[in-house]
């Protein structure tokens, strides 16, 4: 088969991206950044609009659960600094008010047995306040119903205690839980003796000059962007999450606003061991099966696109808004962006696979 050119691949990817955007009336804006030193490409694109303004590749958007990787990297940095250990029981770093009845399962209280490694790998057995259903419905419906309420991380943990049930004993399974990552945010605050958002800026954003990144409802970017933050389609309604104080509940589990270029800086620093050592990164990518084709490590996901074809594997993180921050080792390719629609993770993965297939036909030696 004749190898394709970069120009042809770029045109096809751009066309596919725009066709997807046009095919769904609930997709208002989308962003895609492809970067590979191996292929010598850096393509940053956007499609759609926010209100009446055309989408711009430099526009900030909500990263959603991509923020979990940032929380996990800060924990890894603390481990390297000797400030904590993955084997630490969380009772060493959290007050009794948080631990009381945190993890009750089959008549036994496992709260004192949860370790940091359980939280960061989603193996604690704790429920997920954000995704698990209650008699009140989904938590996101609560957020939309009362947009002015400011949720603290402790509020989300209390919600979990009151309305949800633990899934298994710590270390005995894998259940994706935002509750666990908000607990990690509290642990970071205890160890650093400062708010989580200040640690996030100090340890990551400032070091990498991620000037357009911040923790929504908690901090501000180093530089104010002239472009509006991309709106999100949430349960069929186009909203500006910045106007919803209730989304403060996502905290260390996914409250970040960023840009594709800022997220690229982060992923390139992570893969180049600029934050943490290679040994620490290898710890983070010890995978456990989460579901078909998807594994979880320490605040990182691996997506196996095609069985027995590792060249299409990517790792990084996905967000519930169709956001993605992924790295494909075979092509040394970073795939970053968002479709800004709640519940769009599946289609975004399928789109990333199409991108990988298209770019796999380019010869690495072919450079501009």
C-alpha cells in the first residue's frame, strides 16, 4: 500500500473532524491538537462556535477528568519528595470527620484500611458521587438544578456517604470514583498546608508556563485570555460552566480549565520525565483492567483500540465532556482536544482511533 503524505492525512483528519461536528446538533464546538516530533507535525484546529463567536484553536475549555492526571502527578511528586508514600493509610493525612463511615461494606467498616494507592488507582471500593446513580438521580442533575451552590470536596464526600454504597473492600476490585480523587485533593492540601489550587499552580502550571490554565471557581489563569471559555452541552443544554458555581464539586477530580497547547506542554513534560522520574512514571502506568479495552493505572488511563495491535494503544486520560489528552508511543503522537459534550467519551475514542489509522500511514523519515 502506498504511504500517504502528511498533507493528505491532515486534510482527511480535518474533514472527519468537521463532519463529526456537523453530524450532531448538540456539538457546539470542538478542539483538536496533534503533535508528533517523530512525524514532524503540529496541527491545532477548532470547529464550531461559542455563542456567536467562532471556535479558536487557542480557546480555553473545561478539561473535565483530565484533571485527575494532574492530581496524580502532584501525589507522585510528593512521593519523590518523601512527603508521603503510596502505602500510607489515608487516616494518616485526613481528619476523623472525613473518615467516619467513609467506607462501609457488608457490615464492616473499611475506612481505616484505605491507602493512597487505592484512591489513585480507583481500587478503594468507594462509590462515585458524580456518576453512580441515587434515588435523587444523577449528581449532575443536582448541579444543574441548583447552579449557585458552592460544593466543597467535603460536601461531595458526605454526599457519597449519605446516598451511595461502597462497592468492595479496598484493593479487591476497580471502580472509577471521583470521590477518591477529591479525597486526594484534601490530602494534598493537608501535606502542602495550602489550598489544592495553589499547589496545582505552583507545582505544574507555573513551572510549565501554562498561562491559560486554572482551577475553575477556585483560581484564575496567569494570563487572561481574550477568547471566551468554550460552552459545554450538558444533558441537551448548552451552558457556560463558569456560571455554575455548583461545578466546584469536581475539585481535584476534574475542575481544570485549560487549552490544547497548555495540555500538550504538560504531557510532553510528563513523557520526558521533567516532573517525575522514569521509575515513578512506570509506577503510574502499571495497568489494571477497568473494562473492555480500557485499563487504569495511577491517575492515567490506557485505551487499547484494537486487540493484539499495541501500535494503536494510547495512554493519558479522558473526560466525561468528550475531552482527551492521550499519547501514542508508536508514533510519538500527542492527541489532545475536546468535543465539549457530556457523555461523549465513546465517540471521542472512536475519533482518536481514526486519527491514529490515518497517521500510521506516514513515514517517520518524511519531514518538511
